[in-house]
C-alpha cells in the first residue's frame, strides 16, 4: 500500500563509559544521495547499531563499511531521511542534486493540499526531513477532519445498568453481589474510537516529538487534542496498521494511512543497559516517490489531450509462455480511449549523472516487445539522457522530468514539472499515437 519504504529503529543508548566515542566529520553529518563520508571513529554502541540495520530490516538506508582501524564510512543511496545514532549523532540524507524542494516533490507525489492551510512551504532539501513529513501529515489530517472521522463497529465489553448486546455469562456470574443491578455485556459499538483512528493518533504523538519547527509542533498538538476528543490513546502495532484495509467509505484516509504507517513501523533494539539517548531512523525511498511523480505528471498532461488515458503499474501478463509465465508492471502505460497501448514508460530515480544501466534498458525492452509499442525511460532532472534507438522497429527514448526546478512557489514547481512531461508527450506520444493509426 504505502509508497514510502519505512526503515526505523528505536532503542536505548548503551553505556559508553571507557569506550571509544563517536567523532563525526560534522554535526549533523549531511549527505546527498550517492555520497559518502570520510572515515571516522564510532563508539561500540553506534557500531552495533549500524551493523545490525540490514539484519533487522532486510535492507539498510545507508551502506556501512568498517576499515581495519575500526573507523566507519557511511555511503548513501536512493533513500532520503534522517538517522540518529545511539550516541546522539544525527545523519541526514537529502536529495541535493535533483530535488530543490523535498516537501514540494513529496506533496506533488501524494497530491496533498498544503496551501489550503496557509503553511510555510519553503522547506528546501536542507530543511528538517521530519518537518516535511509533519506538514504533509497535518494537511492530510485536516482533510480527514473536514470529511469526517471514520466510524466502525468495535467489539466492546463493559458493565451496564441495562442489558445491551448480549450478557457475558461467565463475567456475570463473577459479579460480587448475589442480586446484581448491573450487567456484564458484550456488544458492537459504532464509534470513531477504532484501530484506524487510533493509529493516526499514535503517529501524530510520535511526530510531535520529532519535528523541529515550533509552529508546526503547536499545530500538530492542536490536532492531537481534537483527535483525543473522539479517540483513545492505545498502543498500535505496525502489523496491525498494515492489516487495515480502506473502502470507499474511508478512502479519504489513503495518504494519511501511508504516512501513519511510515511513522509507526519501528523495531525496538533490546539492551539491558538503559541510557537517556534513543536511536531512530526514518527514511523515504525516492524510487517509489519518483514513480508516483511520473505517473501523476503523465495523467495531468494526458487529461489535456483528447483520446488518451494513463494506467499506472499496469500489468503485462505472460511475458514467458508455459507453466512458469511471468507478469511485469511498467510504471506508466499510455492507451487510446479504446484501450490500445501506444507508449510504455518506466521511471528510474538516478541522481549521480550516470548513463542508463543495461538492466534499465533490458526491462523496458521486454515491455516494448510484449506490447509492440515505443518505450521511454524517465529520469529525474539533471540526469544524463541517452540518444534514441529502436527495438524491433519500435523507438526507445530517455527523458528527464524537471524535478530540479529552482522555482519560487509550489505552483511554479508543478507548472515547470508538467511542462517537461508535456514536451515528452509532444516528442514521443504524438509520434506513437500517429503510428498506431
């Protein structure tokens, strides 16, 4: 469900008395994507935390390598976010090269109406990552409040003055008075105090402790108080949040639930020596964010053209015949009004000015041959484009969407981004549409 790939951990600081202290090259350590630090010494607690990230989460937002002298080098990839080590040293990874406004990129990807709240939107890539998440969360919760908190039937057990639902016979027999005037009952209550809203409340309570902007923190506290009028504070496990399924009655929670999942999906590091500093990590995988940016950009431009529609993550079945058939999902498929495919596109988040990889080309080639349409590799602004080529008579292009526009407002950012997609349509989609006639 979520477009974020959350990776997190919270745990107690290990007592470092007598041990090597962490001496970071800067405070905080600031990296762009695909950058690395100089080697620096780390405490035993920090080393253990860094070493177990991949083991704990199955993947790691940072590559960690230790030299023969025990010093560590941190390398970033396609994740952006913040990591705080047990020692309190903070590591920030920001998309310095291709996204000048992280908040604007996230906002466009998830179509969050920040401006309706008159919030400050000039958060650059150097601004607090948690503040950007907090702003999106506040905007989505504001939208949920305006459309109404979701109500659901919740199983409730209580003592009532009259019979309500059904009597719990075992509990009723355990009542202290032989002639009882109240009843132990079980019943279904239609209430806002349900798991979905409890997850939202739990996540906003976490965000309040993470954001650095005082005004934003105050705004989140106001929303917390609003929620607590209708929702109780309960511990919510990440596994429970992942099992929540939305319907047409509560699909206005879609983005808010994605953000809540991001905030709440955490693992605890156990250690018998408790300290005062807690470690945490919260990252966003920019690959999935960029896929959503590209899909939304294609949809916006296609709406202005007659006879075209855009499918995101469309399924291409049976790429391999036989019992072991393979289905693949390109990020964007452009079709005519009648459903005929005319162009397939795949979004690739590359920020280190490298040329398209062989695997990128092979993947798109398989889509082209299966659908028998032209294809395009879509990269973020600033990436190197390859010259157009052909695959079995179908053209293969690469194109850069303007994610790096240094504009003065969010509206200008969107205008510039969608103008770059429109140029792609003019160059590739129009040609493909004409060839299909």
